[in-house]
């Protein structure tokens, strides 16, 4: 039927967010619940897999229950259950996958396996009814920095990805070096507001003229050497730095990372003759990155349209999982109860 409503329950536990959501027809958000673990991992300066897994186990069913209540739905209203089963921390993914398989069996509903990175692309296009293709898509998160040729919801073609540290991971590590709070992305952005982005000339790793891959380990090391000396035997200068000096380092680091992200995205757009650029992932919440990409799109001839995920859907969430689940439902792409989590992407 043309006006049939398909309700998908989405479940996401790929890292340190326990999330569930109900989305109708891939676009209408009926509910979204996210239990963050930032406080649990704060003192470690990064995600501890075992702690993340235990927190998921504790939160998963209360979060799903709340999502169903928010949507004012029962199991009879749900058409399928979509779950992120890759990529991510296996010990975390297994919690969501087990919950999804259990509900699929108990409720007699189809099970849909979702690639977490492909789901991030959905966050940028959910409110767009007239997507102009081809589209170059940039996903920037704690564990991944990837460029795609977005052909359709079920046809993202990988153009390039990180060969070492992802951009979000670099933000977290540099925040730790500068003794800024976790998570690093928001802390660096906040500190950088008062800094000079040209104060320190940090390297921009472009990996060759035509490369669409990313490398951020070099800039992370450059910040470390700047603060501790080349031989790492000097005193930690951060302890004696003024707020302005730390702000200058944060601003210079942030500017270097954004410069690389924008230039690589421009390369990808040129390669596929993109009419649209999509931006998603946790680092997509960074206002400087959004502005820089918008400026690049506006200055392009002809101008390129930029679609950015709303900030509440930049970090890990289940709305994006349920949204992509709808398209797999319509295509009849279902998983069975042998579904397993995978650390890597497909």
C-alpha cells in the first residue's frame, strides 16, 4: 500500500552510547533515547571497552522500554528490529545484537543488520526530500574518518578512510595532552575559541596528491612534541602554560585537522562531480568544521549543497540505525538469528 507506515525499532551499542529509537518510514522520528557513558570514561580520557560493555548490559532494556513508551507503541506496532552489528567495539556491539536477536525471536519480527558508518550517512539526509546526486559523504567520528560516494541509502561506495588515528580520536588524545576534559571534541572547540589558529604550524598530512585516505597520528605526535620536547624528556610545558597558550595550541590543532578534512572532501567532490556533500559523525558537531565546509561549498563553481546531520544525531544514536533499517526492510534485506557483531566494517 502506498500510504503504509513501516515502524522500525533501532538499537545502537557500537561504542559508549546505549541507544534505542522508533522511526517511521525512514524519516519520522517517533522516539529517541540515548544513555551516555561520558562520565564513566572521563577519568580514563577515552572509552574503556569492559566498562562500556557493562554499562550497555545495565541500560539496554530500560532504554528500549523507554523508546517504546515515548513512541506510544507496543510490539504489535513494530515491523522490524534494526541493530548496528558493525563496526565498533565487539564487546559493546554484542550487547545490542543479543538484545535485538532476543526481541526478534520473542516478538516474531524480522531482524535487520546495520553498518554503523552507513547509518551515520542517514543522519544527514533524513529531512531531505530532494537529494541531488552524486553526493560526496564525509563521516568523522571517534573511531572513523571516511569518505563515500553516496549513490543511494543502500549503495554507499567507500572512497577513502583513516589509515591510523581517526579525527575524533586525535581530538581526544590532544585534549588529554592539554589536560582538557573528556570528550575531547567539545573541549578542544571550546578552548580554541579564544586562540589563534595560526599560532603553531602543525602538519597537514595529505598522503599524496590524489589520496582520499586520512592520517591524524602525525599531528597528534606534533602536539605532544610541542608540549614535551622532541625527545619527550623535557618537562610537561602544559603545567606552566597560560590559558591563552593552551587556546592557541587547541586552535592551531583544530585548524589543521579541519583543513585536511575540507581539502580531502573537496578532492572527493571533484572526483565524482558531486552536487551535494553530506556530513555526519560525532566531529560533525564542530561548528568550525561546518562553517569551513559550507564556505568550500559556497565558493565552488557551481555551488554545492551541504547537508549536515542535526547535532543531536551527530554522536551515536539509534535514529540513524532505524532510518537505514527502513530501506533495508523495503529491499527485503534481513538477517537471521545467527547474526554476530563484527569489529570491522563491511
